[in-house]
C-alpha cells in the first residue's frame, strides 16, 4: 500500500534543490570570491542565464511562513532596497559576457506583488537594458492573491511576464484566519480568468497541507476547488514546522497541528484526486497538466531542478540571484547574499556585491550533482551514457558516487527501481520516495542527517 511505503521511507534527508545542499555553504566566502565566480561562469555551462529577484517584504506575516521576509519598517527601506538591487544588476552584468542570453527570470520572496509596481518596472527595465533577454524567456512572479488586482496583472503582462504562481494555500477562510493570512483581493476564479485573458502562458497554484484546522476532508475540498480552475501546474507543499527558525510558527501549536498520520492522509488524498483528474506527478509534491512544458520535459527526460523549483533544461541557465538571501547557482560555485536586508543594502553600497556564504564544487561533486539531478528529476541513471558524456570510465563513476548495488536490494523488493545493464530506472512508485534513492548516491551525505526535514 502506498501509505505504508511512504511511512517506511519517511526519513530525514536533503531535498536536493542544489548539490551539495545549502547547509554545506561556508562563511569563508566573500564578495570578491563571488566576483571571480561571476567571471569564470562565462566559460562554463549552461551558457544561458537565469535571473532570480528576491523581494523580502510582506505587508502582513503568515504564521506558517518559512521564507526570508518581513514587514518593511518604512517606505525608505523599499527605496533603498530596490536602489541597491539596481546597482547589483549593473555590477553583476558588467562581468558577464554580452553574448549570453537570459532564458528565465523569476521573482520570488516574500511577496513581490505587494510592492509598488514602479519598483518591478525599474528592475525590469534595467534587466532589458543590461542583458540580452531571449524572445522565449520564461518570466514569472510568485504572487499573493491578497494584493493582486486586474490592473496589476495587466501591467505585469505588458512588462513581459508570461507566468504567474498564485499562493492560494487553502480555500478555507477559517484556515487562512488561523494562520494570519489575508484572503484574495477578489475571487481566485476571477483572478485566474484575468490571468488567462491577458494572455499569460501559464498559471500555477501553491497549496500547503499540515496547517491548523486542516484535515483530509476539508483539504480535499481545497484540492477539488483548485482542480476545477485547471491551473497548468499545482504544488502541494508539506508544511515544514521549524519554530526554532521562525518563532511565529509556535502560535500555530496553540491551535493544534494535524498529526503526521493526518498529514499523510492529506498528501495521499491530494495525490489520488490530482492523478484521477488528469494531472501528472512531476515529483516532490509538484503536478502539471499533460501538455505543460514540465510534463513534456519529464517525459523526454529533460527536466531540471534549481532553488526556484522544477524547470526545463531548455529554459534553465546558471542562476544569478539578486537581493537579500538570493542564492546564485553557477556551474562551479554557489553563493548566497546576506539574509539581512540592511546588511545587503550596506554591502552593495560599500562593496558592490553582497555574497556572504558560498561553496566551490570539486570536479567529483559536479559529477555527483549530475547523477543526483538525473535521479531526482528524470528517474534515471545510465552509467554507460554518463561515461560517454564525461569521458570517465563506468568503474570510476561508480566510485565517485559510492555506488553499492547492495543498497538497492530493498528498493528492488519494494518495486521502486530496476537496475540492469548499468542502468537504474526508477518506477512511478519509486519517484514518490526518490529522495531516499538519491541519498544512496550521495557520498557527502552529512553525518548528522537529522539536520534535514523528513521526506514527507
Ligand atoms: C515565497 S512563498 C509565497 C509567495 C507569496 N508570498 C504567497 O504567500 O502567496 C512560496 C511558497 O512557499 C510555501 N511555504 C511558505 N512557508 C512554508 C513552510 N513553512 N512550509 C512549507 N511551505 C511553505 C507556500 O506554499 C508559498 O506559496
Ligand atoms: S505572504 Fe507569502 S512570503 Fe509573505 S508571510 Fe505569507 S507565505 Fe510568507
């Protein structure tokens, strides 16, 4: 039974939005290291550029939130923040080759759509004047429906945005009230209809399960309402309760959180409802319609993953992040800007760059990253193929990822994988616990595995 399988494999482990994961980043990384990394990235792959803009502001804080965000202290903070971001764009772009194309732009936060539109406009204009943006670039914003008006949607489209991700979280007003979240400015179905009529290519809905007052039955209602709106993509996030990181989450304990058994019921009910309604599981709580680019990429084994979530190999590039806490994911180096907004602004104004943590990958780690990415996204690992591509023998590749076929016997008995002719294929069932399979190919897995959240 699927439920027994999920319980069996519900162990702590990384989510592998990067390899090695962000907890490997060291503080021994300075703005000048980022400058060197930026220069080197011009000669590395992929050649295309993904830009990420982080807006760490929300007018009202949801008690469950695990993102890097806060209420802005005053209007001057917003001015100073976006002013710094414009400087960061000039500084970073001055080190990148003008021949390289931007294929993806992603705005996240916080709530980018809660700030005055002129800030979004000035950053976008700067991007267009300093970079060469591909005609087919994917340009997306994570939006909270609480601050989204038809006019705002229209303006985003006019500026070139072609995807919107809507943080619905739950349609149940009582749940939203319990977590201190404002409901949508106008009904979600009208918001989606406006997004479609303005000509956006795609819309995504985020839901979250594991919040106070949620149970299998009322979460199923939320999922059904979301399905009725036919978003191209839908994510059901498992609520991560980490009150030692975000003390506001403690407030939710007073309401009482659903048990882990009830959480599992919500996950499974959502999964079955979505699959029975024609959605395909992309992996790790992500679903998409059969004609969506992500589903097509998954079918063609061309799916990719970065800190912003799943993407296609066609649109993704090396990721250059702007704003506080932004993580740049370059071929050889990861680096993260200061999480403190005031420190970010100060560093940009005084030094020009704000990286404070980072990591340089060894050659072996680049190979392991490729292996883990193929497993996590495309459910496959073909040693012969990889050997041809990297010019490294199968034997050495296996050593690099500490490959041990014996670690697979339990997965094979549970029908999660098939391993033959040096090729690992993961079944649809196996993709439900793919993180556990990837962990067996990670020789760097931290000794203290409890640092990570559980699989579900
Ligand atoms: C940057 S946030 C949200 C964008 C926007 N501010 C909103 O709330 O609609 C992206 C997503 O992270 C998810 N999220 C936030 N806190 C979480 C937590 N503690 N555990 C799991 N998912 C979380 C939410 O589902 C949210 O839609
Ligand atoms: S609006 Fe989004 S980013 Fe802001 S506190 Fe709520 S979940 Fe977090």
